[in-house]
């Protein structure tokens, strides 16, 4: 399985991507997590990207594409992967196509998770209140992240939709129910 998991902040992408990757025995690659680790490490790159994360803005495409170029070349990706949080802009989606071509790989599934916007803000706020430790889980930054998602990331959904291989799932039910729905949809599309 070589999957891209799409959806706005707060939709449950990270939770679902982690469960799915575990079920399928492939790495869960979260670019948000990679960026948070980079910031925590105190590396030069971390210092450069911290402000973007704190403000809810996207890190620049050239940085993200380079990070993914390195990550996808790691040997564990030969078994497949679930990408969570990448691509987040059209240039990233195009760069991913180029990267995968270089690696002689193709995406097998695109999953797009959705819930109403009011639910997203509520979930992010709860996550912050319950000690996620994320500097961007405040109401103010969450609103900015949703704006950024609409402006820069929603077009990525359109990009994949045009290829006609997208699985759309409403992520309103509990975590296990949504996971079961994703697994069922993935298996159905695998058998086509
Ligand atoms: P996430 O955990 O996926 O919500 O990502 C947290 C933050 O990391 C985002 O708000 C961005 O600042 C940064 N980030 C993660 N993935 C990307 C990406 N593909 N492009 C640009 N910035 C990203």
C-alpha cells in the first residue's frame, strides 16, 4: 500500500493514518511529526521552521519536498507507506509524482477524510486542552490552519480527484468505526 491520506486539521488524519499503517505493516509518515521533531532537536532547520508551525502556516515547499525526498528513499518505504500531511500544496503534489517516478513507485490509494468545520475547531481545541503539547492547538492558530487548508491544500484534493482514484470518507463516527470504513473501502478498491 502506498497511500496519501488527505483531510483538514482536526479531522483525525493522524490517528487513522497511524492505525492503518500498523494494520498494513507499513511506515506512517507524518510530515507534521517530522517537523515537530526537527524543531525539538534544535537543529538549524528546526529554528527556521518553528515560526511557521507556531503560526499555523505551511513550511516552504522546497524544504518539505527535500524532507520527503530523503524519507521516501529510506529502505522501510520499499514495503509501502501511509503519507499523513503531505502533499499539502499543488507544487508538493507534483513533486511527489516526480519523486515516485524516480523511485519507480505509484500511489495505490488516496483517502480524503471530511467532517463539518465546526467539529474540526472543537476537536482541535479539545486536543489542545487535553495536553497535546502542540503549540498550534489553540483556537486562534487552529482557525488560521483551517484557512491555510482551504486556500492551499483543498486544491490537492481536486488534483487527485481528477485522476479518479479517491476514496472519500466522513470521519464523524468513533475512531474504530472510521478505521473499519477506511479498511473496507481500501480492500474493495484493491480487489478491482
Ligand atoms: P500537522 O501535524 O500535519 O497538522 O502539521 C503541523 C504543521 O507542520 C503544519 O501546520 C505546518 O506548519 C507543518 N507541515 C506539516 N506538513 C507540511 C507540509 N506538507 N507542507 C508544509 N508544512 C507542513
